[in-house]
C-alpha cells in the first residue's frame, strides 16, 4: 500500500539575513552572532550536535494541533538561531508552540494562522505565560473567507 507511506522526518526552513558578495553564510552567522554555532545552547535540548534532531514529545506537546511540535524542539531551534529580543516569525503558528518557546526564551514573536480555532488556542497559551506581555508583538489573527477577520 504505497499510498499509506509517510516521511519519517519533517524539514525545517531556516532563513538568514542576506550576506555580502564574496563572503559565506558562515561569515554571516558569525557576524550576527546566531546560527549553527551555538552548540552550548543547543546541547540543553539534544544529546549530541547533529543534523538529525531527535527530541521526544512530552504529554503537553500532544493534542492541541494535528502537527504540533515538541516545545523542547522549538526551543532548541530558536536558541540555536536567535538571541534574546530577536523576533521569531511563525507564519503557520497553529496552536502556538513556536510562539510559546520564543516567549520562554525571551524572544519577541509574530504568529499567523488561517484557522480561528487554532489561533485562539495559541493566544490562550500565550496569555497563560507569566510576564509575557512585553514580548508580544502580535496577538490578533488573520482569518480567511468564512471567518472574515483580518489582523
């Protein structure tokens, strides 16, 4: 039953600032002090530095969204690629795990989702975090046709 197969991994998109002609992405990461060089920060969440990340879900990581990611996974990716007060953008935020991870790590965040139900869940999760008010750049949602609410 070929139709029942699914990938055993999920790719992660990582966007960086453009770098000068003649330099490298590694130079850009070193100049901006973020990127794949924060091994110490990353090792808080993983057993070893590797390009395959294996972080198990906790009980709280299940049930809010069909493709919900483990909070520790999102924390590891955010800590690896940003510094405190940087902005984390999640254009498909679902139940808000990435936004929660960003808030817990002292990052600002922007979350967007097309589904009102999941957007409301994300907002509720963020409201339940203590002392998060100053990091919150965007608590409204973008809804599509049937819900009609835009930002």
